[in-house]
C-alpha cells in the first residue's frame, strides 16, 4: 500500500501508520483508557485502532485531519468493545461505578492520587457526557472535530458538553466541600 | 469553579503517563500484525492467482474437449485425441485427421472380418448405414429361405482361419482364407465401402468379389 498526497514523498502504509502511531498513540491510548478504564484493554484497543487504520487506509480522505480520523476509529472500536462485553458485566459495572477500582496495572499507566481521584469523578458521569468532555476539554478538539469523531450534531455536542460540565463542576464542588470538612 | 475545572481537565492528559516501554512494545506488535496481514494478503492473492490460472486452464481444456466432441466432427475419438496432443500446426492436423480416418476404417474392417470368423453378424449390422442394414437383412432372409431373421453369417465349413485387410481411402478389401477339415483351403474376397454420417464412420456397402476359390495351400 503506497500512500501520500500528490507531490508528497510516497510512504508505505506501514511507514505511515508507524509515524501516526508515534504522533498520536499516546492521546488515543489515554482517550480509550478514560472510557474503558482498563489499562490492558486500552492497549489492546489502541492496537486495534491502528490496525484498523492500516486496513482502512484507502477510505481515509486526506481532506480530513488524520488525528480526527484516528480518534473516530478509536471511538468506534471502544463502542464496539463496550457493546460486546457481557451485558451483565457491563450493567454491574455501571451500578458499581463509584466504587470501581482504578487500574491495578501500574506497569502500564502511572498517575498520582489526585489524578485518580479526578478520573473517579469523571466516571460518575454518563458515558456520552464523559466522551464529549474528554474530547473537547482533555484533548482540545473543536466542536466540529468532536462532531466528526462522535458522529453527533453540533447542537448535541454543545448541549451535552454544557450539561456535563455543570454536573462535573457540581461533583468537584461537593468533593472539595467534603475534603474541607 | 469553571476555570479550575477547565484547568484540571486540560492537565489530565499530562498527568496520565503511559509507560514508554509499553508504547514501544505495542508498536512492535502493530508492525508485526501489519506484516502478517500483508503476508496473508499476498498468500491469498497467490492462492487466488493459482486458482484463477488453474480454472482458466480447466475451462480451456473443457472448451477444447467440447469442441472435439461435437457431432459435426468425425467420430474417431481415440486416435484423434492422441493426434491432437502432438499437433503442431494446421497441416499436421489435417494429415493426422486423414491418418485417423484410415486407422478407424482399418479397425472397423477388422471388426467386419472378425465377425465372419466368429459367424456373428451383429457387430457388422451395428456399424452399417440404414441402407446397408436393409441390404444385410435382405441377404440374411435369402440365406434362410425367407424364414425368420437371424444374425448368423457365413457357413460352418469352410471356416475362416485368416484374413488380410487392405485399406484404400474409404474402401477396405478383405481377403479371407478358409479351410475345411480335409483339409482344403479357399479364398474369398470382399469389398467394404465406408462413409461418414453425423461424424460417425459407417459401412455404406459390401460386395463379395468372389467366394471360396480353392487355393493349393495356406
């Protein structure tokens, strides 16, 4: 597979994916990790994202930003993963979200206690709220890019983000009050 | 509050560290998977290519066989197939075709002569045109004084002990040598004319030139 725009030096698919991996794998991994909350699974899904990118490279239009395109794949891969998980496990996880343990796989991800606490707070949000906050506020995607990644309308992105931020702000306020007491 | 929240969210990405060694390890896995994928694709393509070539050759073979099995071609399968395999050009094909016809006629003449030796007229009857079959039936009825038709040909004595076949175009001249228990020897000569009907070589006519001419010895 040879890729590249007209006039650009032509890279093989493998070379392109390697260079994309070096540029974006960190962000992709963290996005997936914050959604699935399992470091090992996040790695597997990151791998799947780049393999899918390689296999579907022909459908990549150079008009689009490669990062947005990769995030779109990551989003789909993550959604598929969540759907495929046994429903009972999934439901159980939803109900035990607050008490859910952070990944024990320290050899994969390192983060301090404060970050863990903040992530736990994010976990209390609805899945769609979490997605939009992570994309817009953590990864800094524009509304348009978020629309592309999630395949949402502009109004949905904006309204979900606004509501989610309010909920999260309340959570944060509550947490701060608790710690003050 | 919103400002602080924004700040925390912005910092979140940096405060999660994915082990660089894990990241490199995953890249190796991805590259391996891509290479395997390419190998599989290449293998699949090779397999598809081999299958396509095999299928094309098979179609060619079936097409050729169908062509040569056509009814409008003379039916001299065995010899023709053999010759087709060594054909080099149109001229050779024509020569081989003529040779095949001659060989086929010789084979049929052998069956014809052998039938007299075994006194069984059925093989002869089966290789005749309709006109020749009618003639055969007429002759058989005469031989049996108008009684019921049977396929026994020739006489019990003298019996055929040997025959020679000479093929000349579409005609075969068969010379039979017969003997009696005396022993006495006789010679008979028969001309068998062949024709081609719907791709099949058949006996069109048969005539006895002479019969049981005494010969001095075998």
